[in-house]
C-alpha cells in the first residue's frame, strides 16, 4: 500500500462525511508518520513501512476486540469497524501452505539443520511483512519434526 493512496482514501472519507472511516484511516496515517520519523524516513515513506505499520495496527485492533468485555457491545462494534477499515488496506499475507512451499524451495539447506532458531532467523528476513509470524513459526515447527 502506498502512503499517498492511504491519504487519498482519508480525503475521500472526509468528503463523504464518513467520520468513523476518516478517524480509522487517520490513526493509521499518524502511526505510519510516527514510525517513519523514528526510523529517519520522514520524507520518503516506503510501501514496506506502510504495510508493516498497517499489520501492527491490525494486530493491536484485534487484541482490543478480543479483550473487550461482552457487555460493551457498542465499544466492541467500534473496534470491529476500525479493524475492517484498516484490514482493507492490509497486504495479502501468505497462508501456511504458501509459507511451507517458500521454506522448502528457498531454505532447504537451513531446514536440513533442524535448528528452529537458526531457521527462523534466516526465514524472517525474507518473509517479514509477507506472512504472519505465528504462521511462519508453525510451518517451521512442522518441518523440523
């Protein structure tokens, strides 16, 4: 996802007077800007950085949904709406089968060691942002057996 496209979507939400969608996108934009400044990329925000922050925001929103008490339905629905808006901008993540295929294709030599820590170190550099860490870890665990 390009940062400029995210900004265009926020402007479109503002023009449509969709306050909730605008606020959800705005919070993601703020998080992206903060991370970009922290990493020293203030002027040139890469799509990789945008995708990484979007995935982090999704994880945070999912945690809020999961920990929200059931008797606070209005709050939970608000979190769910924000999650749905943010997930529309998220990159498509690889499934466990796709991760396993990539592991067997590109990392066969490292897999032969059966050292999960060493495998994860090599694999995460390649698959970070393309697949969920839990999915990668589960795939590596299955292949190490």
